[in-house]
C-alpha cells in the first residue's frame, strides 16, 4: 500500500525543481505549479501497475482520490484511507478491519493534501522529449532527487499533456529494480466534495474491528 500511495502522489506531482534544472523542463514544471495554485479541492481516478522482474511481479490496480484542504479519501481496490485532519483511518474490506493512526506521524511524502507543496524543492529535472501520444501532444520530463541516498527511487518520469497542462502518466524507477507506472484516467479541480466523505463512519461497516494505534 505504501508503494501504491507513493506512486499515486508522484502521479499527481506538481513540483518545483532545483536550480540545476534545464530551462525547458523548469518552464513546464512552473506552469504546473501556477495552475495548481487555484486548487482548493480535487479528485482523480487512476490506474497503477507495479512490476518486478526479479520477483516476477505484475500487479495492476485502479483507484480514486479526493482531497479537500488537509483532508483526503483514497480508495484503492479493497483498501480505503481517510484522513479527517484529526485521525487517519486505514480500512481493509477483505478483513473488515480499520487501523487508526495520528496524521502527524504520516510520512509527508505520502500526504495527498500536500502534493502541491511538499515537492517544491529537492529535485533537478530534464526535458526528455515532446511527442504525440494517442493524438495528444505530451512533454516527457525526468526528475532526479537531489538527496538520492534518502530515497528508495532514483528517477521519476513524468508525462504532461501540453495543452491541458496536466500530468498524464508517471513512472517511478526504484533502486531495487521495481517499476511503478501510474496513469491518470481523469482529474477534476475544485469539485464540490461533501464533508461526510472525509469521516470514517463505523455504523456503515457492521462488525468492523478497530485497532487504535494512536
């Protein structure tokens, strides 16, 4: 689940690269940031694929994420993660269990509500190419973490829809050889999201086992 969330966040990445960027990739990234400044909420549908040649692994999943302020709701197959700002609830439909943790203890790289700020620094970038993909002109940018020794990955490949100025896909290349590919199916900025979406209501999960780890 951690790998999936990391993939999701990079898939929705609007990041400012460091001074080592080439001018063309920096311009693309800056346009993404400028557009994101008008977002007070957003929702997205996505698909992900985790591949490992070493472990002969090929896992494909679909999901959705909804964010409003500091609150979020992430749905990934039979897992649901809800952060209401005071507690984070991780629910497994298969086991009918939910684990409660303190949002303050969450890795900031994994917080969907901060994807437009947490990556403002710490990367250099390079424009790889501009091409047509499925009738859409896209720009492909590589991102490299400056503190590579502290990250489990070494390269992120971001594909941007040039006309819409939105991410289309992402690949996270991990040091262990794993490749996580994330594709945005739909993205909506500033939707009307009900507050009830960001509350875990135990009455809607009969017999749920609660593990409070706070």
